[in-house]
C-alpha cells in the first residue's frame, strides 16, 4: 500500500477476526508493522508503496494457523514514542520525522518500523 492508497482498515478488518485462532499470544497488544524499501525516504512521495503487516506477538511459531505468516523481528536499538490518540492524527509522525529525527544523532535504519497498539488503548476515545 501507500500513504495515498492506505488500506490499513482492510488489513485489520481481515486479520482482526482471525486473531482468536492464535492460542499462543504473548499479550493482547496488536502490532502494525511497515517494511519500507531502503530508498523509501529518499525523494519521499506519499504515493510510494510499502509493505504493511497486521501482527500479534506469539510464544512460538509451531501453531500458526493456515493462511497466516510468521515473522521474526530483528533486535536492535529502536526509538520509542508514547502516543495516545486517533490513528487518523498524523501529528506524531510529523514530530518524529520532521522535528525529532533531524535534530537527533540517529538515522533511519533499513529494518521494519512498527507500532504496538496496546490493548488498554484500543477502541478508546483520545484523551
């Protein structure tokens, strides 16, 4: 998908009902994960496509239901931002990519980006 052709709702709409099939979940958290081409942020365009996954964390991959795929997230140093609010509000991304990152000592790594959607915040009105 792309930012212009955002299909996040469809993705979660397909995956959400199947989550109950996973008997070995670590928590009630859901994970939204994006995989970008290494050149994604060079000459950025909202129409550039990327891969997006709807995920949950499990204890092992032995009992992954048919039609689902496993993924092992590489360890490393990740920036963590706590955000509570609407997923339609992109101000957190504007802050991260246009304010925080350019003023930090860090660069974007070529590995998946993800958001942990904590169960205690899901389906709640923004504070």
